[in-house]
C-alpha cells in the first residue's frame, strides 16, 4: 500500500490537478476567503482620522503594537474592523481547553463526542465575544487619548458613542473572521484560522524585505548583515522542514494469523510519534496570552499616564515587557514550553492508545499490554516532547533576539517563519491527499469498467 501511494504521488502532474474538480473548488474557495480577509483589513473603524492614526502609529513602532500588527496582517496599524484578528478566539480556545483539563463537568462534556464538541465550541464563541469586548473597550478608550501629548487625536468625536460603535465593530469583525476560518476548514483546504494568520504575516513580508534592502541602500544596515539574515532565514526554513517531518516510530506487533496458504504470519506496523506533536500551536498560544494583557496595558497606560502611581506602574510594565526584553523572552519561552507539553497531552492520550492496541491484539515487543504500554508510551512521548519544546523555543527566540538587537523588521522573526512554513506544509499535504484520493477514484472507475466489459 505504501509503495502504491508513493507511486501515485510521484505521478502527480498538472493534468491530474486539472481533472480534480473538487480540489479546484476548495482551492478557489480558500483563495476567495483570504481575499475577503485582506479587503476587510483596509476597512477602518467608524469615527477615526486615518492620517492622524498613521502618524501616531509611526511614533510607537517597535513595541507590542508592532508584534500584534504582524498577526493581524497590518489591520491594527489601520485600526480596521478586524484589528484584533483571531487572537481573542485563540485565547478563548486556550481557556476552554485548560478548563476541560481542570473541570470534571467540562471533561464529561468533551467525552460526549460530536455533541460535546459542539457545546465546547459554543462556549469558545461566548468567550471570544467577551474577550473581544474587553480588549475593544480598552482600545477605544486608548484611541481617545492617544497622541494627546502631541496635540493630535485619532478619534474625530471622542465619547461613549465612539466607544460603543468601536466595540460592536471589533466584535463583529472578530466573529466574522472566526466564522470565515471555520468555513475554510470545512469547505476549503487547510486549517482556516492558521491560514488567516499566515495570510496576515505573508502580506507584510514584501514590506519587510523592502525595508531591509532600503536599509542596505541607505547604509543603516550593512550588506554583510543582510546577507547573514537571508542565509539564517533559509537555514531556519530547512531546519523547520526537517524537524516537522521527524518522528519516533514505535514498533507494533500483532498476533500471528493464518494466511490463505495455511502458513502463520505475524503482522507488524509502526506508531509514528512526531517530535513536534503540538505543531505551531504553542507559539501562537503563548503569543496570544502575552498579547491580550499587553494590548490592554498599552492603551490603558496611555490614558492614565502621569495621573497616578497606577499609570506609572502600567508604563513601567510595558517597558519591561517590550518586544525583545529579557522578561518578555523568558515569559515567551515559558509559554512555549508549557503549551508544548499541554497540547501534546490534549491531542495524544497514552491510556486510550494502549487500550486500543490491547483491544485489537497489538502490543509493543518487550512491553506487556495495558498499563505497562501506557507507561512506556507516556515515557517516550515525554522524552520527544522535550526535544520538540527545545526546538520550538530555539526557532522562536533566537531569531527574535537577533531581530531586537539588529533592528531587522519583526516579520522575519522565528515565530513568523514557523507559522508560515508549518501552515504551508500542512496545506500542501492536504492538497496531495486530495489528489491521491482523486487518483484512487479514477483507478476504481477504470477497474469497474474493465470488469463490466469482461462480463
């Protein structure tokens, strides 16, 4: 079966792609949804002065707003309807998943199957609305006082009407993006939310590259540094591709069965355990958890700056948690490591896997079925997760450190590369799966036609 699959994959061509009508529909739908996402990023919130907003954003470049702006595809710098992107949805997903691990009632709902999954998705949507409303209110309040010390304001008519309209608009934009991501997942190709994040990052790459080469032309960046960064990016992409395909294959043996010729033959297979089981989820989760309080403190600090000790504390907190600072790096690394182990435990259950192997008569050579198999799988998974967490931490932090020290645009950071490469690999894999299924369908049709002709 494996050799046949490899043969089909090697024979894929443009002509076969043209025949796969279902795949083309899915690709066109995905492309159309991403175009809608990019168009929405240029629709500003009502009641804003775009020119004053652009001027104010230039004065705060390099902080947490730049970090958030990357994942929103430039929407935050324009304060569009989707300025918050899908980060509130991701944060709500984190909270619900943590709650299912801590709350017995939510854990019971999770075990209900499809109906339980729908209930948890509904709770996630409610959490998304709540988080978007909180962040949207602080953003609206911060926009009203943003630039007051410079004698300008991004809001045309500050007041409660602007705050309410901004919160409602941001909630509508985030919920629409969440729905759009779900539609891409079900009717398109790839994971919808991940593709939306990747599309936002990729949309900023041409601007980032232009700034890098412009810095080389003006002399602010040395040509040697630019060449070293490009080599580093290529090396990181190759390293990410290698590590994402790396896996630990656990040998599974099944009891001997009698064949048609009367001989006894034992079946063998492998249980593949990826080095990075959590994929790109830990950096996204860690980023979203850092972004939510930092965004609130950024805009709240602008409102209460100089008014009280609380305002001074928020400003100091923003300085210590600025992008590239030691405290920020430590919290980011801790978040990545925590979510590596947490999400791996969510997606892979050693107890359930051991029970399934025992039910179908499978066993690991030298390991007794049942509890011993569960302990062994947990031991192996913990060891490879340590490697996966170290790999993700290295990929995300080392480039970020160089970005902070060398002044290279953030879009070329490790987290951005990791998301783009991972989502691209997953999407290409799904495209190949659809093509392979289409080829199998053609073979079955041809076999039926030949069988009918013989009759």
